C-alpha cells in the first residue's frame, strides 16, 4: 500500500515538474493601455493585473500573444473577461492555425461568474457531431484576437486571467481529468537602456523593441551613419542579476525579405559591472538562438552589449536584432522591462489613431436583400504605439475559410501625410504570420513596402473628385449582369454613424447609383488614398461583415 502511494506521488511530482519545465519565452499584446500589466500576469493566479487594448474603440483586431519554450499538449483554454456587457467575438490561433473546415477551434461557452463579476470563455474542440472535446494541439504559440462585436456601442474588453489545461492519462479512456499547466514565468526586471545608434524613426527601431515579445519589431543601427560594428547597448538593471546565457532572435525577423536585406550580428561582446567580458558568436539564421556563456556573469547591475562583428545585408547597411532574453544561473529567463518611447503626433490625427476603420459598400446584387453573408471589406487600424495592420479584400467563403492581403508594420507622421512601412503578404488567416514563425522557426516570405496615407472627408472633395471616387467604387465592386425587380447595393451593418441602416435598394440601375450618392453624402465618410489602399472608410466595431437579418 505504501509502495503504491509512493508511486502515485512520484507520478504526480513528475507531471508537475514536466509542466513547470515549460517556460514562457514571449508574452505580448498588439497594444496596451497605460494601466495594463505585463501579459505574463494573466498566467499568474497571484497577480491582480489586467490587459486592455490601447484603442479609442472596442479593440477589433487587437489581441495577446504567447510563445512557449516547448509544446503544451492542450485540452482547453479559459479566459476571464470583466463582465461589462462587451460580449466580444474571439478568435484563437494555435501555432498559426484557427477556425477551418477540418480543425475547428471555437468558444464552447461564456459562463458568467456573478461572485467575481467575470465571464469565463472556454476554448475547446469539436467533432462532426459537435461533441465538445480536447483541442488536441501541441501548442508552442497562442494568439487570441478580438474579432468583432454585435453592436457599435460595445466597450473594449478587460482580460483578467488566462488558464491552460492538459488532459491527464487515466485507466478509463472515456473519463476526462484535466490539470492546470503551471508555466515558468520570466523574472521581469525594470531596466533603463540606451543605444549609441538608432535608426529613424526612433519609435520604430528603439532598443526597447528587444524586450517587447514582438518579433516584427527590432532595434536597428542607423546604416546611413555607421556600419554597425562597435555600436553599443548600455543596460542598467533595477537590481543585480546573474547572466549565464542568452536567447537571441538575430536580424530583422519581420520577414525573410527583411532578414536577408538587412545586416545581422555575427558576434557580441558582453561586459559586466565588474569589467568581466565575453564574446559570443551568433549564427545568421532566423528564429531563436540559445547561447551559453563560458562563465556566468554574476551580480550584474550594469551591462554593455557591443556589436563586435556583423553579417552584411544584401541591400541595406542597417544592423538589427529583433528580440533578446537573458538566462540566469538557475536556468530562469530574465526579461528586462523597458518602456517603449511614446509616439508623438499632432492633435489633428487623433480621429484616425486607435480606431478600427472599415469599408462599408459591398456587393451590388439583383433584387432586394437585407444583408450579406460575407463581405470583401478593407480594414485599417493605426495603433497609438506606432504600429498598424491593414486587411485588403478581407472576406469569407462558403466553406468557412477566410483570406486577405495583409499589410502590417509601423507608421509615422511626415508633414501632412502619414507614412506606413512594413511587410505585405497574402494569407488565408488559417495560418497567421504573427505566430507561424515561432512554430516553424522561420519567418514568412513577404514584400517590403512603404506608402503614404491621406485622409479627406468625402464632402470636402471637389464635385469632380467625388464623381471619380464614386465611379471607381462602382467598378471595384462585383456587379450583377441583370436586375430582376431592382438592385441592392449591400453594405456592412453597424457602421457609425449609420444607425438607421438605410436599405440601398432601387428599382433601376440609375436610381440605385443616385440613391447611393445621396447616402454617401449623408454619412460623409473619409476618403483614404494611398498606393496600397484607396477607398471610403468609416469607423466600425463589426468589421467582418454582416449576416442575414441584421
């Protein structure tokens, strides 16, 4: 009996040791309010923090991302959201995959917890009979995204806790027993940092990007002034730390194109407070590199990291590192907490920053219809932290798949225009580039681009320009070959300030065009023009389109 008890206890101990061996390598958000805590707080039951997106609206297309040191065999995921009647639609990406015809991940329930004023969302899987079961996924990367809301009046949600469960083996295969996964969380140390060289705009290439858990953003030297060799980072920790190794994501991990065209680090020289110094060699490869020091640097309060040698880029002289972590002498991850610089812009840009913008005029169809099942919308979000995302030709199909051309990166105000620069790629959104790199240890193929956006109210355009814009809209939308009983220009619901949701139906083609012109003048949308996206846009919290009966 005692032997059986010992074996049982040993099995339990082995399980929890295995679970705690899984470390959180990265934990980030697309944007965060000033009152938001570090995302790792959501995994800590003792932490009382929260996360909210830094948006003026409810935060469509915002979300949180986690990457683990090894795969987690998932049964389910629970997310607690403060109950303020937000009722968001959430999308879960596991290793870059989400809802599809063969592997469906969906929210089983959203149960209210009256005693804590929370709503718990549970992510599970399902089979052909819609029976709730395990996610059956060994996940190394997780991304939870706010996908939309049912009304324009929705408030942005507050995430309070995140829990991952794995299934335990039992003698009865039909019996489900789960256990909470206990992650090894990084030790977060408040840190001051400065660099001898930073590429402009500094908000896009600041060294704080090394510790933000976002692989698309990096510290970059200014290749127009220096070649990278000899440039330094100086770190001052709030308290002494021991450094026995590093995790490094070398080069510009935004895409394979960015990686190849820009310089990477060939070797680093680390010098501690006491003057101890070591040179570390890095490979010219994308993804994570783990480097062990020959001898740990102990009681480090100040650290200098110098670029000793470089791999030259094929096109640019800038030298970049995307992410950096320290490993202490106990094998724990040390993550410096370095505040990102504030993006400064004129007040006139306030209306466009921090809100979700969407096109709203969709397919022209014969006859009368109230709404559409899917939309080919364009979506735009400019975040207060200087990042953006644009979805072009975003739409769904009958099999549940979703596709889009995606542009994402940084923005900066230059005179009266807003410059956007980053990567452009095509995805079915079953494979999110945001997390795919972590799983495959590669970064996606993408095109480097830059463009300038201008924003003009439709009614401020000249009459000639209005007509040209309108004719371009007509030509860019799918049109019927013939109309029986009239025509409808279907449009997206819940577009502010279109609270009346007027039906754009007319008995003839010309009447439909005239009716639509009057409708556009009434709501007075913004005409956004650039080399990458040009259309009429309005703010919306429901940017994924309409459904029949809305």
